C-alpha cells in the first residue's frame, strides 16, 4: 500500500521561505520541517503548474527568498564541514589539555 502524499498547509510556507532565504538547502529545509527530501521540490514544481494554489504561493515565496538569499559566511561553512568528526581540544589520543595559567602570586 502506498503512503498518502504530503499536503501543504499555509502555515509552514513562510518558515520554508525564511529557511531558504538564510541559505538552507531544499534538502535541509525539508528535513527541518519533517518532510521527505523529495517533497519540497515536488511542491515547488506543483506550484509552477498551479500558480493560484497554496503550492503556487510557496513557489512564489521560495523564488523570492532565493533571489535575496543570504549566503552563510565562510566560517559557518568551515564549522559545518567539521561536523562531529573533530574532537574537542585536548581530547585526541596522546594530547593533553593545557594546564590553566596560574600567576605565581
């Protein structure tokens, strides 16, 4: 039996557009709203076919958000690329955490 299709409700449209505006990918945005990664592109394509529907509203707002997208700074990209594979300072094998500086007073 096939899973029923996700339906778009008006409430998340603004949130989806804001996420895209601030540099979130469609895949990450979909995941953030609990959607399958293919759902958002399908909704956007449906919005092109049905411009007067709720999907059309989503498509217009996401298109506007893309035009005025705020790109994340390079530092954000570096931090994200590090992921969870980078151990905190002093936690790698054989590495000691530096002692706190003590004034001889």
